[in-house]
C-alpha cells in the first residue's frame, strides 16, 4: 500500500540508484507507483521529484534537503558565479546544506550532479583539477589587475611598483609612502587547505624580506571573519612585520595609510612633479 512517505522514499531511492530522475515511462514498471497513485498525494510527478528527499538541518539555517531545493541551490550558485559548486564551495554557500549532508542523503555529489544533468559530475579527476588550477590562476591575475588600479588611484601611479625585485623576491606590488614602504602579495585561494598551503609557502618566501608585507587572500565565497579565524589558529606564526588582510579589510586599511601629496618636490633642484 503506497503512502505519501513511501512514494517520497521511492523517488529518492530511484534517483540514487539510476542517477537520474524518474519519468512517466518508469511508472509503468513493476514495483513502481503509477501516476494515478502519485497524484493522490502530489499534483504531478514533477512536484513529487521536487519534494522527494529527507529533511536536513545545518548549523547556519534549517534546510530542506529535497531534490528541488538542492537543484535551486545549484542554479543559484551558477547564477552568481557562472559555474556549479565543488564540495568545498557547497559547504560555504548559504543556499545549500553541507556536502556531507548531501552525500549521506543522495549517495554522493556525483550521483546528484548526474541526476541534475550537469556537464561536470566529478571535480576530483585530473583534467578537471588542471582546469580548476588554470581558472584559479586567471582569477588571481584578474584580481591583481583590479587591485593595481585601486592602488594607483589612492597612492599615485609612480608610487605603485608591480613585480619589484628585492632580495631575489618579486612582490606583486611595492608601495612607497611617506611613513614607510611595504609590499603586497595577492593570491586567489580555493578552500581552507589551499589557503594554508599558499600562505605557508609565502611565509617562507618572504622570510628575510626587509620591508613589511601584506598578504591579500581573495575568494568572495569566504567571509573576512572566516579568513581571520584561520589566521588566528595557524600553527606557523606570522612575523610582526607581516599581516594577512582579507580583501575588504585591506581596502579599509589602506585608507589609514597616508599617501604622498599630489604635488611633490623630487630633489634639491626643486623639480615639481604633479600626479
């Protein structure tokens, strides 16, 4: 005897087993409910599919872990970032439960992606990982170009040097100010692991750097508070002359740094340079 709960569970199990959503032809098969039975509890097969799946609760917010809500969450992410989310990105996205919750309920993310007919279903394979690394590099370069314009606007173009070599180390930017010069190293990270790995490598690179260094991690999926907590809990200490600033914190911080005036006396001959 079919009940609403049993039909719901049947739909969920069908998606997990077949890695696709059921269609009307499937309803003619033995051991499957027919459309007449389904419409006793749901207005259509589509409504059943949208609502099948268990309830799931997550620390951020109560979330229904139904197929329809998950699909809407994936589409919402795509509309924001022009791509579908990886497992780490799912964990940090407000419109989705955790990836572990999805895996427990739906037999894995790959199964769910296949059922949604997404082009990429496995983000751990070599080719996809290579493409993601290339994408991260491009995003980092894009953020670097944006930052250069911001720095030049605030400090003046001649006081912002890109790729300046000091002690065999090339910082992304080297800034000249009346109260002291400093370097900036900007990097795009994918998740907590890549953040820690990249930052540890940079700490070694700038170990003997003679000027203050600002590390600027960029990823719009992670809040400043999250990044600051990662830094606070780091095992490898950050030198007192260096600091990590999330992007928005950095934009606020540079406003506290006094730039050179717009009109500057260059040398003893009193040549005037106007920015």
